[in-house]
C-alpha cells in the first residue's frame, strides 16, 4: 500500500486536481481529468490515481471500479517534461503523503476488485499501465494503441510487466520494439482489450458489463481475484490444496449462504459482501 488506513479515511476532504471520482450503485468511477495535456501523468496525478484506487479497494461498498477519461485522448502516458523537471509538477496539498514511491503498475496490481477501463480515446505509452491493469477493457472501435517509447530512445519497462499479465510474451515484445500503432480490432485480437464496441455503443457495452459484475457475489469475486494473483507464487500440485482451502473459506461466507438460499428459493440474492 502507498497510503495508511488513516490517510484513506480522509478521502472526503481530498480535493483532486487531475482526476474526478464518483460513486453510484456500488460502482466507483475514476475519470482522468487533464485533457489539455492529453491526460499525460504527472507525479501528482499518479499519486491521486493510486490514492483513489486504494480507497476503492478498502471500501466494502465498492464492488466494481471504472476508469475513464475526459477529452479525445484516453492517456498519452507520462508527462516527460514534468518527470524530468519535478519543479513543474503542481502539488496537491490536500493529498496525504505516500508511504513509499508510487507506480501505477503496482497500484493496479494491488486492486482486488473487478475493474473496467472505458476507452473512448487513443492510448499511448504509460497509459497502457491502466488498460493492462484493469480486469476488462471496453474500447471504441475508432481508437488506436501505441508504445512509441523506442522512437524517443526509451523503452516501456513497467508497461512490459503489466502487459505480460494479459498478452503472449512475443506480442508484448513486438509492441515494445516496433513502436507502431495498433487498431482497436488488432488490440482485441492480441488480448489487449476484452470488449470492442462502436463509438455510439460504448456506454451501453460498459453498462452491460457492470450489470453482470454486480449480479454476482462481490465477496466471492474479491477472494477469487486474490487467489488468482497468488497462484504464480505456488508451485505445481500445491496450487490445488491452496485453492481448496480458499474455496472452503468462501463456503463459510454470508454471501455463499445467501447465494445458495436464493438459488433454492428461485430469487435474486441480496449480497452482503461478507
């Protein structure tokens, strides 16, 4: 974690400068809000995103997280001018200090709730840390995706780690080395995005996905995501014993009891997230 529990409890008094947040019907939405700079990240903006993600992760009333962006570009990645000259960064004095240095890849990896990137504008460079970190990516069919770092004498190191969680290693290297643009259709084929939609239907596609997520047990989903991320650390047949133990824990939850009762009574379950 980048922030303490006490810091997260102060969420209501934080005034974000580069993002907006909203909460409705168990869905927490983070909107990138630096459209005049193509939603390029500054150090302060990165800390704001990480803070919002950690808050959503610790709030039991949040069952799903959506990331969207203001303006025609989803994100152009890091603002290199600001990162190379920290004096240009605009500080947010209402934001608590971090416990350790923040990076977006880790911030999204630590999120144990289903997340949706709603992509209505093209994504470049470090913006991939968001779409690669989300569980689902709903993209408009007119957007493009590109990692142009090599054209500037750089390499998308952190992005590479995040992409390996979604795409075959060969395709990850291809995107990093060639630096070319990929259409939304091509991105769908290689596993970068999960849902392809027309520009007019993005809201409907995203809404349908949120609805399906919210119909299911938030407790079971969170425990499943936690177990999924733990699996690479466990070898061979030991995985089965670990997963059986996790399943037994879920069986004893209030959500499991409610889900079974609702099934027997042929009604919709009322989830407690416990």
